[in-house]
C-alpha cells in the first residue's frame, strides 16, 4: 500500500466495491466460491448463482454491505471471510498492483469548424506538441503523433495523435473496484492531457487490463526516473502528489474539478459557453468546500485571484483588446485597481449568461476580424493561469465565513467631483465618506 493510497478519502460507492473485491479475493483463494461475479441494483453475487454462492446486500448505512450464504449450513464460513474483508478495507490494505491500459485520442482539428465556432485563435495560441513518455502520479503516458508524408507542410493545427495510457492500480484483485478506479482515473487524466496539449482529447470506449507481456515493461517505465512529469509551461501537472500534503484531498478535489471543466470548455462549439466554463474553472479553485461557500462569492473571487496571480492579471490588462473586451478604460489607474475591475468584469460575464441565457454567437469566417474573436482565447488564458498559479501556491479563502471580519483599512475613496458638479453632489460625496468611515471602510 502506498502512502498516497493510505490517505485516500473513499466515497461509499467505492468502499462497497473495495470490500466486495476483498471478499471475492479471499473467497476465491480459499476455494469457497468460483471466480464468477454478478450484480444488480441491490445485491452483489459471488460464485455461480446456480450452485453454491455468497451474496452481499447493499445497505444505506454502515457497514454498507451485508454478506450471506446461499447454504445456511455454511453461513459461518461466509461471515468469517466477510469479517476479514472488512478488516482489510478498514486497514486500507489495497492489495497488489493491477495494470490497465487504454488509448486517449487526439483527433485532428477541423479548421473550418474552428473558424465557425470562434475557437481558431484559441487553439492556434494554446496548442503544444508532446511526443514520447511522460508520467502523472502512478500513471505512465506515451504521446504519439500521426506521421505525415515526407514533404508535407504542417497545417495551422498540430497533427492528430494519441496518448497511450497505462495505470498501475493497487487493488485486491482485477475486479469492480480496480475497474472503478481505472475509469475515474482515465477521465481525469484525459482532461489533464487536454490541458497539457492545449487541444481536445477523446475518451475511449473502455479501459482493459494490460496485456500480460506488457506488465514487466510498464513496471520498469513507472520506476524510470528519466521519464518526465507531464507539465504545462514548465509546471508539473501531477495533481495526485497533493495527497501527500496537508489539506491535500481538498486541493486535489479542486484541481480535478478545474481540469474536467477546462476539458469541457475546450470542446465547446459555442464560444460564449466556453468562456463561461473558463470562469467556472477558476471558481472551482476559489470556492471552499463549506456550507457558506455561496456567501460573498464575487468578493471572494476578486480577492482570491488578486492575491493568487497578479502578474498573470497584469498581462491580461496589457492585452491589446482589453478595453474593448471588458469595457474598462486603463487611464492612469493603478495596476491593483485594474486587476480588481477585470476580475469583477469576468465574474459578471459568467453571472450574466448563467442567469439570462445565451445570445447569438455565430459569425462564420468573419470571426477572425473583430475583437470578439479573441475573447475565447483571453478567457482560456485566464483559466490556464488560475490552474497553474494554484498548483504552485494552493490556498483557501475564508471570505464568506460567518465569523470572518473584514480587515480594517482606510475608507474606500470616493472620486472627487468632476469640474462643474454642483454643491449637492459634493455634499453627497462627503456624506458617503463619513458613512464608509463609520463602518470601518
């Protein structure tokens, strides 16, 4: 059992499969039941249902499974094996390593479709070519590309390819628990590959046990220090390493949600939906796992990313289309003020379309000619910076907590009246300043 596995926080569905596979392993090894397994919505069955077998009834409450023998005379035998299975599960004994392999597709991009969906400039700026072996956690990945005929010049997008994924999963046996972990690991890893490549990947139909002749080579690959960790812009994407850190499960859960959401955004045909999802990517990172997470969400979003990635925000403010995209004038305002207004505009963009729905978005070939053409790429850049910055410096915001007290500071400044503004407006300005000072602003 690895240290990472020992820290795993397992949901009830996975725990049932874990205990069930330990029961299968112990019962089959003891020659009590055959290797055959079947299940329904309420029951797991171990052994041939037409002969002697054991069942496990699914319970809503602990211990979540209730084992029974098809032959009352052998009930004690089944209960002894069940007790051992529960003990192994409680000790977080994950058994031995079982290898699973599959292939994640990296399809060729349709330039015409990208033009019509507004994704052309986003893909053009984000795509990265990766060839060879990489790793993320215990998973080893081989990136390949389709070999183009000699003399063929590359089009705007990188050639099609594939990612051959191999997972060594500690589990009691090759069973439903190991398959469950393989399937969930596949989806998250494919999303991480999308992020690393900067272009969509495609899930396979299934994950299968690795060929027996491959296992020894895969174990060597897993231990090979020469295989680099999968990265984006030089920053490791091995989010499984967070299990080893304090609060690691929370950081892992946030990043997992962020990568899955980023993957969905990249694959979106409707650019406004893609931009909305890119904002949600950042929300995945900033939102605490707490019952007060829906309090002061805009303030938390602005404060969180102002502190997390000021340099990345400054780059967005410096973008040539910044003022037109966000309706913000730079003027002579401070970088901090511009960062905060940018974050407010990004969050308001998300809220507007969540609450009022979409507007027409199709522009065809003309999509490359206007400011709107770069919006999707700018929002993708923001989401990418949010993920990479959080990986380097994970944190949690307490804004919204019922016991959180706003930090003391000088009163929020009220702009002086413009030339020609009357005495009434000036008195209002002074009155607002007094109110703000009285409440601690």
